[in-house]
């Protein structure tokens, strides 16, 4: 994907409709390509993962699982999740993956991401 306006995202969702899952609790991620210029979203696949957290709390992070998940997502540019802890966010960042936190419908969170990217580019152009 050489076009700056087309990028791959991973979405943490329990129902395929909403971004509603904490990174550490995700059992899978929906992988999709986003065309920022047209607004088209193409679902590629769903990738199963072993959750990074043990039980119902995230106090028991599994470092190996965070690394494995980051490696499985290494071809994406953004991860859309409800929440993410600092160790997992840092691991993703080390792979060049930015996190985009917040809950809502997948459709709305993708629109939010596109808006963020456009605003960010406009701000960068103003600062030059």
C-alpha cells in the first residue's frame, strides 16, 4: 500500500459492529483497508489472537502475548480499540502502529480516524 491515503487498520470488536473491546481482552481483530479519499472500507479478514490479559483484570499482562499480537498486526497502520494500556501501546508503537482509542460504531470510529488524519495533515502544512 504505497498510497498515503490508503492504509490498513485493525479493529477490536466483540460484535463486528462496535469498537468496544480493550486491547488486552481481544480474542480477534477485524483487519480492513481504508481508502481515505473515497471513504471505502474493505474488510480483509479476522485475525484470532490469544488475549494479552489474564482473567477479568489487566494486572496480569502476558508480555509474550503482547509481542505476538503486535507481530500479528505488524502490517496495519492503526488499531482501533476501546482502551489500551501503556505497555501494549508502546509495543505497537515500536512496530509503527498508532492506536486510536474510543468506543462507538466501527463506521463512526473510522470516520473519526479519517477526520483526525486530515486535520493532522492540515496542521502539519500550516506549521511548515
